[in-house]
């Protein structure tokens, strides 16, 4: 069975480390412990309810265990591999494929890999308008060729 362990938000990794140490030290029958990045304040553990209770007993940052087991189907999407990200560079020409600016073309002026966003200057606007948009809503039309790449192509 899979159970959810409520934790202090932002302390999930610490809880996982200490739970893993407790499971190994006490030889508890806990098969897996994981934390999806999309869910704050929860760690999931696979094993018996009693073993998970022993693993978290007295741990800091643990707020409790949700006693109702979770079905694998409910959390399966957190375990699947995500699509690889495409390489996005400043200067690329892109088309916006979602949101209010759908169909517009623009040039990337800034890339924020942490937030998975880009800032685009719309090409067809009479005044350059910077628009920040998630990378999932853009499609690269033309890549900016850098000087280093041009030199490699000549060789």
C-alpha cells in the first residue's frame, strides 16, 4: 500500500533522508519513499501502515500520516518520465501556440530555465512589446546561428 506522509512544506527531502535511514537501521518493510516536485508538503511511502508509522516516529517536520491508502493510479502521472526539453536560446524566432497571443511570432530576448519561461519581443507589433510566456506555449521557427557554430560549419 502507498501512504501519504504530511510534512512541513519545503522539508520533504530532509524527511525522505531521515525516513530512509530509519528504514535501513530498523530493517522495516518499506519498499519506496518519494516526493513529487509538484506536490508541496507531502512524501509518499510504499509499505505497511505500521512500518511507515515506525519510520516517521519522532521525526521533525512530519505532521502526520494520512491513514487512507492511495491508489497507484492517483499518483502514477508523477512517476512517468516527462518529455525532454528542447534547447531554447536568446535570439530564436518562435511562434506562440497558446494563450492570448496565439499565432503571433516573436524573438526570444530572455530565457528563464528555473521558471521554464521565455520573454519574447513580438515582431509584428509597431512598438516592441515584451511578453513573458511558458516554454510549452512556443514553437521554434528559426534558430539563431551563433558565431561559434558558423565557424564549425565552415570547417
